[in-house]
């Protein structure tokens, strides 16, 4: 139980940070952690993540059935379960509504990663844009499924972002980096005509990324 309480406190801290940084508002977003082979911790449906408490985090099995806690799990639990079913290495999933990432999705544009070396090292060739899916339906896991093998960060069309990690802080850092990249891209386009790195520069970065063991 101590381990569960520690994970819940970490989820609360992450959710509060997401709210403070403007990545979510009101009851937006949801967060989960896999803590047993067949169980996850996930935020309860309808909760304000900026004021999340221990009671707002439920335990479910991998079918979405509640094992412990009161209320219903996030309406987007299907999306979280799809990630865990596809990626054994992923232990944490964050769905947020960062404004610039969401704006990119409205324009139908993936976020480019080939302008900034540190972004390329984290995300690879691009942060892809998953096709539109009606929130809280089976359409959502179907929309993200093609990208999960090779990407730890996605834009969800008209629906924000999805980031994955070996732990909560890794998933949160990817969210933070993703939204910052969206802002830099936005400003660069306003200033002028930004140019991507050339093939030689990208190949060198790919070698570094491979040595780092980054996925």
C-alpha cells in the first residue's frame, strides 16, 4: 500500500504541475500509471486535475474494471489501455490539452522536429498527428494505435496530446518539451521561413540517438 500511495502522490504532483503550466484546465486531461502487471492507477472521471486528491485516483484492471476506489475512471481509459497493451516498456501515460499543440492539430499539422537538435533526439523525425476520433469512444484507441510502436508523443486531432514514458516524470517532460517545440515553431514561422537541418546534420543526430538508446 505504501507504494500505491507514493505513486498516487506523484500523480497528484504531475497533475498540479500540468494545471499550473496551462497544459490542462477544469476537468481536462487524464493520467495513468501501470503499477502491477494487470492493474493501473488512473484519474477519476470529472475531476479537476489542478486540485486532485488521493481519493480521485482509482485502481482498475486491464479491462477497465474498477478494482479499488469510488466513481468511474477517466472516460479516456480506452486510450490508456491501448497504450499498455501495445507497449510493455511504457509505465505512464499522460493525456493533456496543451494550447499550441492543440492549435497545430486544428490546422492539420504535425509538429516538426527537424529544426532543433535536442527535439530531434527526443522525438525522432516528427511528432505525428493522429486522425480525428470522437472522445471517449473506441475510435480513440483505433486512431492512436498505428503510431504507438515508434512514437512516445502524439498530437490528437482536435483533442490535445498524448505522451508516454517509463515513468510519470518522463511522460511529463515529453509533454513539456512538445508544447515548447510548438511555441518555438509558431514564433519561427511568424518571424520568417525557418529551415530544417540538412541530411548530414540529421544523420549525425541519428547516430547519437542510436548510441543513447533512445526510442
